[in-house]
C-alpha cells in the first residue's frame, strides 16, 4: 500500500510534490520520534518547520496572510525589543542575542498545519502516532516495566523522561484525546464494535495509571476541570441530537459511563493511598495561605511555586511592558535576595509559563500569546459551526484548552520540549481545519480593513 493512499492531500494545498512529501515525512518523523528518539525527532522538527514555513510563504496564497504568520512576526519583534531594551538598560544581564526561538518555537504548528493539508484523517494519524511513540518511550526509557511496577507500589515514577511532571502531562493529554475519540473508533459503519471499545478502555486505563504514578497534582487539577467541561458539552450535544430518540441516548450513556466507571474504580482502589498522601501533603501551605501569612509559607512543592510567583510579580512591577529579556526567569531566581540559596541553586524557572512570558517579554509578549489563543479559539468555533471541524475534534479542543491553561499555571511546560511538542501538534491539527474552513467559506476569523484574508 502506497503512503499516498493513506495520507490525504487537498488540491487547495498546492506545492511541488518533492516539497510536499519531504515535509510530510519530516512531520511523521517529528511526531513519532521527538520523544522516543530525539536524535531523529529533533532534526525532523527543524526541517519540518523550515519546509512548512517556506511552503506557506511561497504557495499559501491567502494562508500566508493569516493571523498566525503575523503573530509569529510580532513574537520576533517583541523579543528583539525586549532584548534591545535590556542591552540599553542592563547590559550585564542581557543575553548575547535575542534568542528568538524562545517564542518562535511555539509557532512550529504553522508548518504542521500546512502538511496536514486540512485533513481530519491526517490529523488523527499524527496525533495517534505521537501517542504510540510516547507509549513505546515509557518502556524504552529508564527501567521500563520495572518503573511502572514501582509506581504501582506507590513510588513516584518519571518513566525515564525528564521528570514525573512531564510524563503525567503527556498522559493527561493522551487521556483527553482517547476519551474524545472513543465514539469515533469504537464504531464501524455506525455499529459499536465491542473489541474496539475494550482496546480503548485498556489504553485509557494505561493513561490513568501513568497519571497516577506520576503524582502530579497540577495534571490532576487540569483533568478535574477539563473532563467535566467536556462531559457537559457532550451531554448537551447528545441531548439536542437525540431529543426524539431517548432510548438511543440512554444506551450510549450506559456503555460509556459503565466502561469509564470500571476503569476509574480500579485506578481509585489501586492508588487510594497515593492520592490521599499527595493531596494532604501541602496542608501547612494551605493553612498559611488562609492566615494570609504568605512570607511564612514553607518551601514545599507548592510553597516553592508561591514564592517564585511572588518574586516574579516583584520583577514584573519594575518592567511591566517589555520585560527582562529571554533570561528573565533566571534573573528572578538568581537575584531575588529573599529566596533561599538552595532554591536558587535547584530551580531556574518560575513554575508558571504565563508569568515567565510576562517577566521575559512584558505585556507585549503576553498579548502575542493571548492573541494566538483567541484566534485559534474563535477559528475552531467558526470552523466547527461551518461543519469542517468534527464534533469530537471540537470537544477535544475545548478540553485541551482548559487542561493546558491549568497545567501551565503550575509548571512551565511551554518552556520545555515536551510542552512545545504537545502544543504544536494540537494547534497544528486545529489550525489546519481553520485554514480549510477559510478556504471553503471565503470568510475571515475577524473582520478588519488591513487584511484581505485572515
């Protein structure tokens, strides 16, 4: 079977075959090996970004004038301004160059969206490949199955990848995807296939186990917020769609809820002690917060975060508009006098990506990130209303947005390779649908005078 028969291509995405298939190959290698085999995935990421950006600029027509390209340019300008101001005011603390990749790497999704070709099938193939690559990596890294077993015994397991927080985040993202797409993959020609449901329940169980042994409370909180939102939206949609067929909806609910309850009960029983320990561990911090005595908060896991946020706010107040440049987070940790020496030596980031952007690039940087989120959010909504974004993809998009905003409040995932990888793959899948909707409908995300097409 030829790969071209699996990978869909749209005539609207016109570019030379050599460029197109070279880009698709680099995207496949990036999705499958960015974590599993970085020596392959990292060069593939760079090539994919360069080929995709070049293709959009050369052959993208209206796409090259869309907001993501302008926001990429804005990100480069903002970083240059921030660095220039640091060279002027604080040359001793300024980096040797603007380090434009710090924000630019968050726009690799532009290339991914181009090579996905506006196709839902291509998007799901890439997302699935990324999940498979991560599952294999959890067995290939560290001690493999032994580490999984240690996690089942109550030990916090990082599965050989960076640290436990990043592994938990990846499993949390995968869990949202599996739940959102269960209905799609459990049916063949409209009929439920039991063995397919069984496979998905096993995969969901693996993700829940990975999340549990990672013992990352931010991920637990993100899922606790994202899943009810997704469930509420799914239920509302189901009620509207089957209001004249209550029996059909009841059968769907019974199957889905029963399966999830079995998995959740099993995980709850196995990890009851872990959950109780992790959730009660920070009670001294909560007590000090209630008392309002922030300075007396102990330097525990959450305490370190609170103190680093306090320090960040102090630095933001000094340079709120343009920030302290690419090294801003390090400056906060190294030069805040009241932070203990052991904390300065151990941590170089602020455990909150949005504060890190504000510290580094000021309100200008925050506005770039916020504008991107607004454009993607509104674009996904319009593309869904226009029938281009499928219901399950839209549901995953909403759940992921809630989850991603939450977890990045407690860990700077977007500042690390794992977060860049996840965000670019997800946004690439959403933006490719947005561009397809714009091509089909001829409409813009926002109406304005200075752009022919957005």
